[in-house]
C-alpha cells in the first residue's frame, strides 16, 4: 500500500485502500453522462499477435463508461488492417481503427506536408497525434485517456484510475499522468527512468540550481510512463514530439500551457510489466540507446527555451555530474532490491549508466550542431487554421476505410 506523502509541485493521487473497481466504475458512469470519455490505443500490428493485447481488449470489453475507443494502427498492410478490424470488433463500445499506413491517411499526410505540417518521422508520437486529431474531429468527447498496448499485467482498474481525475467534474485537473512501480519477474525494470531521467534531473539541479521546470519534472514518480489522460482542450493546444521524447515532450507542453495546480499524477497499478526494449549499445538508432538520446535532447531543448545557455563545456560537466549521481543511485537501488528480495545485477545497471553517460554527450552534440531543429508536431489548432477542412477529411478517410474493408 502506498503512503499519502505529497512532494513536488503537482498533486499525487495514491492508491491508499484498493477501492473496489465496481465503485470507481459506478462513479465514472455518472461522470460520463456530462463528460463523455474516449480511450486511445496506439498499436503496432505486431501487438495483435503478442501476449498482451488480447487480454487488454477482453478487460476493456467490461468497461461501461467509455464512449468510444480509437485505435491507431501502425505497420500494417491491407490484409493486416482487415484482420485488425475483426480483432477490435470484440469491443462493445463505439470504436474505429485508424489505418495509418493506408492510402487515404497517407494522402492526408501528403496534404499536411504541402503546408509543412506533417509529422517528421513515423512512430508512436505520429500515431498518437493522428488519434488525438480524430477524437477532436468527432467532437463528442470531453476527456481522453491513452495507454500502451503491450501491458501484460493489464486489468481494467488501470483505465478507471487513469480517467477518474479528469472525468470527475468536482476535480480541477486538465492533465493526469499515470505511475506505478516497475517490478516484474523478481527484478526492477524502468531502467531509463531510474538510471537516466532521475539522475540527469538531479545533476542539472546541481549545475543550474532548482529551476522551476526541473522541480516540476522531478515531481513525477515515473515521467516516462506511457499512460496519461487529459481534457479535450489540452489535445487541441499541445505540440508533441515524434521521437522517443514523446512523454517528456507532453509533460513540457502541459507545463507551458497550464498551472501546475491543474496537473496531477495517479497510481494506476500495483503490478506493471510490458515489452522491454534492448539496451542497444552501439546502435544509436534503436532501443534504449536512441531513447536516451532523444529524451536528453528533449530536456536540453526545453531548458534552452527558458534561457539556459549550453556549450560543449556544459555537456561535459553534465555528463560528469550525471555519472556520479547515477552511480550513487545504483547503490540505493541495490539496497532497495535486497530488502524486497529482488534480483539486482550491478554490472548490468552500471553498463547502462555508462551508455547513458556517453549518450548525454551525443545528445548535447546533436543539439549544439542544430539548436533550431524542432521535432514537435504542430498543435491541432494550428493545423485547423492552415487547413480548415482537415477534420472533415480525417473523419471521411477513416469512415471510408472502415466501410470498404469491414465487409470484405
């Protein structure tokens, strides 16, 4: 059971007593009458064949308060899209599958490209961006939730606790981030959060003092969690990155747009496990290596917008401060694992720290070489301004795909 301690500058909503899911859902059903809710599932086609998604759909089929479910489908050809339509038809809620690789959505992407508004690269960020646009195009939901499709420990209480803070009209939150302890199979997971983000933020505070943005990011128990919810107005205004900086980028955007009193985090799972990325040492374009570079660049870019000046000496100091802080944390995690009877591989942990330290320099060099690069996709408010009929185009494309291939 969690404690009730509040620290940092956002509200933390703990799980103090394992409230019955039926109680939560009964309240959410009442909230949904005035505040309809949508759930976004960004999915690779390969996840339809994985160990997690079948159970996720079975659990979601029991959820009574969602108005609709929007699935963004990546890396699927026509036959795979048709299979996905049948797979998700198990859902009793209204639902649509966005075929991101299909000719109709690709045509919309080409139109956006003419206006220099198209996402720069494929991936989860692009998938989420189009799904957020589709929910806005439908114009029916007032609250939106999102979670990944590879959660092997999933049950429907996760989405209930995730949606509750933005669905309850008595609350004042615009955005909510999920968090949980990353332990599974007798060991600690969440290496990038534990071994990169936390010590990097601590190192930056040593270098630049307690900047508000650093204090804000450090308030999140698990800043890289892929689960969050928001009021629909947030989705209209935020820009999100197309690379692995998605989660940090979203947190930076809501910080830019909203008072921290309107932001919260909520404990959504006692046990959480999902697909693990390889460390990928030696491959800066894949796995945790690329993730660490993209995340570090996202933090550096945000600090630069707030007037922090970086040069090559800054990045060398950052690497050194990070490395010492991270090694101290390895000792702490070892002790935490030991008292809880968890396995802990000190060599593997320190190898990850060494890789992340090296990648801080690579991220710094990349930023230094091209400080004006903007990886963010534009807000949907901006897109609508440039292309007033974009929402109608998006709705028509998704409906046409569904109509053509559902009956085949």
